């Protein structure tokens, strides 16, 4: 696993109302949500990046007012074909 270090000014913790010990997890979650929103990560990959289960990641999306089901009909059809489902 790759470790990335970010320097954050001390006064930012007051501004964002977060304790320094929690900011790493929060930044990982925020990055995972954004990459998921951009379509660069699946929900499973984003959850892994955030260090949480896929179910928890999907539930967290609601906190960011992000719709969970954003797949197109074509994407659903392709996934159904891969899974061997005749129709949805």
C-alpha cells in the first residue's frame, strides 16, 4: 500500500471542525467519494480506498447527497449479461 503525506496548517483543523487524528480517514473518504462520483472507481474500489465496507461506503454517499444508483440502462444490461441474468 502506498502512503501519501499531506501537510495541513494547524488552524485548518479549527476551520473544518475536525480533530487532527481523524483528518486522514476523512480525506481518504472524501477522495474515494469524489473518484466514485467521477466514475473513476467502482463502489467496491472506492470503499477499499476509504478503508470501509462497500455497504458502509454506499450508506455514506447519502451524507454527501450523492445518488447511489447512477448507472445507465446500458451499464445495468452489461452487468446483467456478465452475471448471466436474462432481464432485470
